[in-house]
């Protein structure tokens, strides 16, 4: 019950953030050109690597520890601050060179603002890690919501006043400061921020494996962005990043709560000696029940989604989005693999997985880049299945997981996906040729998809249907109606 409540709170928290970010995405897309946004992506890539280096001293260490003392917490914070200071020093040293390399005035200032934000974040991240360990996701939600609202508000105001891509840096500084103040207000124990070298060795030992794996992933994520910034135009880089953003929307909807809860939940189950294989397979079943239909609908309605969310300036994203959505169908275990490996203590296995998956993926993407933007997106039809295969093989070493069990966990979800997408396909067939799906047609498609999805869950007796029954209050009219339908099953 506690885990379900934590998942609900975390999901609600992420949904609020998603709605705010969605609104921000739609507004910024209409205020900023793809070329200007492409410059901001370079800062995002640098940030991605900086955050990965900080994983050598992350809150994961606090969550995973069987026992936690004040000395351990202080050692983790000390390592986190030392790592952050090193990162910021490197960023500040590179900033003038990066501005000259890309020939974009203002890029050095943007990177300097990123450095300031990075220096603030360890204070809030430390407190959030302790709250997550205690499954206090209500307080975590407050910090996250303040963060995302301040960031979106600052970004929209600054871009609206013509500040340009540096608005992303100023917004990050503002939301980082707000998060620190709120986190301290929710857990006003400043003693955890006292530097200490006691217990540092153990934190470094854990962080070596965790940080190396995280760094490899972030280099895979950011490396191609740096390369594409040189091999392609900033305009194409902006289109590529918006494609990634939209393709990840279903994951953010489906996995928003799962991502935050999975690691503490799996770690707690491992400490209590419970079976992780059953929990892993059930999570896969529930995730694919929502993620796969959402991605299939995204691929079907790509033009309508881009038209409504980003506007006509970004319509070149539509064919790219269709490809990326199909490729993302293979990423259904992506948010579960790392928590399981950490919870079972398989940090070396996690590092081996990273050494194979991430450099290989980056090489494939950059190899395709010489053929242009469309080829880069097509490469994900190879990259994401490759990553999924490597990750599942790594997890099999820690869990008694067979291929038959894995396919059995997703079988009903595949049927649900096929039924769900029938509505959008029908609307698309009725659309006049060579016309963009209107907002009303998109709304009708989504409504038909939702109704078909619910019917498919019930017809296939999918476990996700039982979860829906639990979420609806029995006394509410909708709850009574669904409960009766469920009882007939």
C-alpha cells in the first residue's frame, strides 16, 4: 500500500511537471526559431555530461545503502561538492573556446550560468535523495513542482523579451535556487551539509561504478549532439532535438512515476529478500500496456501532434517523429534495468552494460550522420533495439529472467496496442490527402484511442485493468460502473 501510494504521488508530481513543460514547449516553439534553439541544445549537451560526472557522487548511494548514518550523508555531500567544483571549473575554462568554436556570441555566458546552477543543485539533491529513501514522495513532489514551474515561467518571460538562448541558463539558475530554498524548508537539517572526509572511501567505491556507467550514457546522449552541431546546421540540430523531445512524451507520461519510485522500491525489496523477477516482469507488463499504445498513436498522428504542439514552423519534425516513435517501442525496459542492477548490487554488470551499449550506440549514430538528418533518425531503429538487447542480457545475470517469460509479459500489451491504434488509423484514412490533421481531428483520434484502449484492456484481461479498478473510488459513479464491468470478467 505504501509503495502504491508513493507511485501515485510520484506520478501526479511528474504529470504536473509534464503539463507545465508541455505548455512551455508549445510556447517556446513559437517564440524561438529552430536555429536559435539548436544553439541552446549545445548547452544542454554540456549539461548532460556534467550531470553524468556528478553521478560519481549521487543520491543513488544514499538510497541504496542498507544503513545510513550522518557521517555517510556528510561524506556523500562532500564528494558531490568536490565533483561539482571540478565540473564547473572545466566548464568555465572551456566556455570561451566553445563560443569561438561554434562562432556564437553569448555561448560563454550561457555556459557560465550553467556552472552557477550546478553549484546550487547539490544542496537540493542531497535532501531529495534522503526524502526518496524514506519514500516521502509528497515532499519530493513539492520540490519538483516548484522547480519546473519556476523554470518554465522564467524561460517564457525571458524568451518573450528577446533574451535568446541564454534564457535557458538564467531559468536554470532561478529554478535551482528555488529548489534549494524549498528543500531546506521541508527538511531543515543543515548539519548534513557539513564537509567530512570520514566514510569518503566507500562513497567513492560505489560512485566509481555508478558514475562511470552514467558518464558513458551521457556521452552517448550528448556526443552526437556536439558532432551534429558541426556536421549539420543548427537548424537541423534543433529539429532533431525536438524530435527526441516529442518522442519521449509517451515515456514521460507512462514512466514518470515509475522512474522515481523504481530504485527505492527495488532496493527495499532486495533488502527484505523478496523476489525481484516477478516485480520486474509485472512492471514490464504494466508499462507496455500504456507505453506501446501511446507510441503507436504518436507514430500514426505525427503530423497532427507536431502541428498542434510545435506549430507550422516545425512541420519538418513530423516524418522524423514517426520513425523515432516506432524505434522507441523497443525501449520498454529502459527505466527498469538500472534500478534492478543497483538493487541487486550488480554495479560491475551495470558498468559492462554501459561499456557495450553506449559507445556502440554513439558510433552508429555518428556513422549515419554523414548521410544527413533523416539518416540520423533512422539509425535509432538500430540503436534502441541494440541497447534493449544488451540491457536485458545484463539483467538476466541478476534475475532468473528467460526470453519466454519476457515475451509472455508483453503479449497482451501487443494485442492492446493493435486495438488501440484502430481509431486513429480510421480518422487518418478519412482525412483528405495531403492535409495536416486538424486539432479537432487529433482530439477525436485521441478519444477513440482512449476508448479502444480501455475496451482492449478489459477484453484481454490485462493486469493494467485491475490497476485501474483499484485507482477508481468504489463509491464514485465511474468507480461503480467500472467495478461492475471488472466483476463480470
